[in-house]
C-alpha cells in the first residue's frame, strides 16, 4: 500500500515566519513515517517557494533556505496537476500531493490566501477554509461576527488608512468614547505583532502609527483587566473544546516577546477556575468556532474578569504548534499525544475533502 503524501508548508512572507519554522519542525517530527511521505515546502520571507528535500533539523534555524538541494516550486492552481511543480535546471516535474498541512502563521498563510489557492487546486488541507481563515485573521470581521452572534468581546473601534489625514481627530474621539487605557492592534496580524497599550492621546496616536506599519486597518479596544485563558477546539461537524488553560505572562500583556523570546511566561493546564466557569468558556469557544465557520482546529483566547465576566479576545485558526505551545499542550491534556493529534488533523482533512470539493 502506497503512503499518503503530505506536503508541509512553512515559513511565509509574514512577520511570524520564524515561529512557523518552529511549529513546522514539531509537526513534521510528529508525522508517522510508516503511513505518510512528507514533502517539505518552504516559503521565504520574500515569498519565494522552495521544495526542500534536506534534513528537517535545519528548518527551525532557517538554515534550510540555503541548502543547495532546494529547488524552485509552484503549487499549481490547476486541479489536473493535483500537486507541486518543481523546477530544476529549467526542467519542470510534477509531484502529486494528497493533502497539505499549511503551517503558516499570520499574513499570507493564515488569512485565507493559501486556503484559496488550495481550494483552486482541489487539494485537501488541514484547518479552516478561506472564509473562516480570513474572518478570524481580520479583527474587525471577527468582532462584527461575534457581536452579531451575541458573544461578548471588548468594546472596539476601527481606523482605516484613508482616514490617516484626520487620525488625530479620530484618536481623540475614540479616546473620549472608550476611555483610557486602550489597546491598539493591526487588524490583520498575529502573535501580538504591532500591538501596543496607550494611556493617553499622545500614546494612542503613536500606537496607531505603529499598527499602520503592519496593516492598513487598525483596531482600538478598551482595556480588559482579567486572567488570560485559552481553549483548544478540534473537529468538523461536532467540534469539542479542551479544558481551559491559563497564561501567566512575564510582561504586562502577552505580546510576541512574552510568547517566544523572553522566559518567565507560564502555561497552567488546567486553569484553576470554578468548574461552571470552565464549562461556560468551553461552550463559548465552540459557539464562536461554529459561528465563524471554523473547522479542523483553532485556539480561542479569553479574558476572565474579576467579577466572573467572560470576554472573548481572539480566535487563531493556525495556532502556534511548537512543543511548548498552548494548543498541543491543551490537547495533550485530553490524552491526545502530539503524534496522535497531528495524524488526526491530517485524517480529518482527507475524510472531509469529498464534501469540500463537490
């Protein structure tokens, strides 16, 4: 019996490129080789696609990109090819792919772009589809859809790039309406990239400028004081949520440095919260997952305020997947080892392909 050929996409033209390399390394190591043939495809920070046949230990460090055996690669949108076109010495060849695991975080990967390409190619892939990926990536869309479904989020406002000439006025209006402190975020960025806290108008204007360097749409949210909790959700028609985990950040808020660079942040699994509050958070996570059309996997992040109020912060459709990341840790707490989890994610992508590509 021939092995199932799974292509793992990693890297990407994104500010989260380096985290993708670490996530992909962990996932590749977890794929059972007795059942699957792994095809590694890296995307450089400039967006170049390379088929990488070398040792996976070189991926996390970024050394893979300089391997002399790398060849140019194109994921063909033509469904007749059903796979990867590699180009070496001017000669093109097709490598058929059965399923793709797009381990891409942030823009140009987690935002529906890769999902749309794979839909055109009619190749099954792990995780959320184009619409859910785009909606969860865009914080304005997420807020709007969750508000409609009665799921509580922070009070928020938006500034778009065409308003930049009246940015100071808009910031003053929003500051007066929501009150300080405020959190400023690029609408489309992950891992807290470009996120800053503003305690007054001057800091708000500066934070908006920084956020605009990452996206042309900026979200401003009221400051929520509370415990940072996260839930892993898994599945298609009958998704289920893990127990709740808690983040103890080494910084004022859980930004990129606190997640991946600085030591001192702790993951507490399960979170020490009342059982009924845990069930409320799990139910809300699944409701949000379904409302946004997610499938496969997502990590749903919450704040739990001192008075017991639960506020949904964001949904990550391709959460960090390193050996110390919250999503695999939460699933492992349910008894799903990393190898079992990765295999099940691949299996359900293949099993649901028939109804995705009618």
